[in-house]
C-alpha cells in the first residue's frame, strides 16, 4: 500500500483523499438510519450533499433538517469538519494522537494542504490547528445555544447549536432548521448574527493568522506581512460589501453586514437571495469569487491573491516596486496570483457556459451566481439548486471539488514535471 501511495504526487494524494471522503460520505448519508422515515433520497442528491459538505460549500439539493435523522445530521457534521480541516490534516492529527511519527511524505502533504512554505514545526502546527478548531467551535456552540434553547427543546437546541457552530467555523453554510430556512428566522437577532459572523471570519482568515494573532497578543506591529494583508483586505471587503448591499437591497444594516461576511465562502443567508436585485447579486458574486484566505476553511481565489494582483497592477502602472506594509512582495507572487486568477476565471466561465446549455430556462445571473458560489465553496444560492437536473448537479459537484482543492492544485494533478533541462532563446512578443 505504501509503495502504491509513493507513486502519487502530494496534489494527487490530497485529491484522492477528498474524493474518497466524498464517496464514503455519500454512502453514509444514503443509509436507512441516516434518512427520515417516509423521505426518499436519491443517490445523486446524497452525493451532491456529501460533496457540498466535504468541500464546505453548503449548496443543497435537499434540506438537511427535513431529510436526515440525528444520525444522518451527525454524519453530515463530521463530513463538514473533516472537509474544513482537510483530509490530510485530520489524518495527521490521528497519527500524532496515537504517538506515531509523520514521515517525509506525510510532512510534504501537510505542508501542501495547509499552504505553508516551511516543513518545520508541522506536528506542533497540526496540534494548534485542531486545538483552535475545538476551542472556537465549543465557544460558538455555547453562544449559539443561548439563542436556540428559547425556540427548541434542550437536547434539540444542543444538537442545532453544535451543528451550527461547526458549519459556521468551517464556512459551510449548512443548517438543520428545516424547510430551507437557513438564518431567515433570526435575521433580526443581532447576537446570533454577530456570533455566526465571528465564527465565519475566524475560520476564513486561516489558522496561521489566528495563531500569529494569539502569539503576538494582538500587536499589529509584530504581525507578518501575510497577516496584515489578510486582515486588511478581509475587513475592507466586508465593509465595502456591506455598504454596497445596503445601497442596492431593501435590508437592514445587520443583514447587509451579515451577507457581506457570509459571502466570503460561508453560505449562510438571513434573507431570500431570490429577491435580490442584479446589482446585489453581482456584489455577492465578486465577494464569493475573492473568497477567504490561504490556510483557512474557505475557498475562492483568496484575499492574498487579490491583494497581490492589485499591487502588481499598481507596480506596472507607476513603475514602482511591489511592496506592502514596509515589506517587498516576493518576485514570483504576482505570476502565481495571475495564474490562479486566470484559472479561476476559466473555471467559472466554463462552468457558467455549460450550465447555460444544460439549464436554458434559468436566468444567466442566477447561473453565474450558482457556479461562482460552487467554485468559491460558499453555498449561497438564489434557489435554483433544487431545480437542477442530474447533469447540472454533476457539473456543480466538479466545480465544488475544484474550488475546494484550488485550481492550481487541480492543474498539477494531471502532470507536474521536475523542470526542463533545455533552455530556449528568448523571443519577442508585444504585450498591451
């Protein structure tokens, strides 16, 4: 088995891990003990739900509260948890827990999964990631319980609170309230909206950033460039998104703020997005496309990628070096950011085009919104997910998987050489 695994690259192993978990999840969700009596669950919907959970997306073809039993909801929560942390991280955590050593291949996988440059201190990092996750989710469950216990029996409120906290921190957007309600019944509950937003934001900035914030005791001057970029871009996007949504939609400032945060790959909704204007939907599309931050539970092209692209454009137009927060941006950063951006645009455009062909009766803005939500692993929808045919669901499944793994990782799955020994003479090409 070990010899078989060694034949694969880290990207291929991570991909296989996610695919395997999705397939296992689809079987678990299809079991009679997972589905409520009298409810018929098609395998394609179980597969779709499993993919959405593992890829921490939150797009739903069926309602989790009305379809699954408490056991099925537990399976769903575990899929969200494993998907959010990453299959590799969870596996490494188990290895560490039983006292085994992680070999070089395992360390390479962890480094790739968590998007870190150095292989030093990975075991300690794994422990911190799991500890941070447990602490945030416990705190979120306790705080959410203070709201849910008023509307549900104690045991049910505990289950809903735990599920909600896991879903929020892992940026998945699933709910088990039933009847496709999501957060609509609590759209004016400031406490629950702020708790959920806090969990989404924490899960979306990345474990390394959380660790650095804690280590430096919130000292801005001691933050690395990466942490400063992530926090700055995230806060600006939330603020700008909230203002634009308030200007374009008939919602409260709390609702505008919540959706601006949620669009950063969480997928919770406190208003019916089917009633939003094209301007509001386009605002959410942009936020979903940018997404969360590297090393987090979220998707999208990432905040740092967006920032580097802007700095690269600024550098080219002003003839100044690429810099930020008194640091010079690495030379290859813009090239990598441009590649990720173009690949992401390609995935969204291709996915939108194919779904337009498959679902010609649906408005284009709704299809673009759906595909971007799938790619950004967000889970927001205008309500068309339930109406999609099998082919469209399979397309969406593929888009969600690409979004969770990252377009660059997926590109390297097929072929990644060790470099070329032959050098060719440099040619001329006109740009612009």
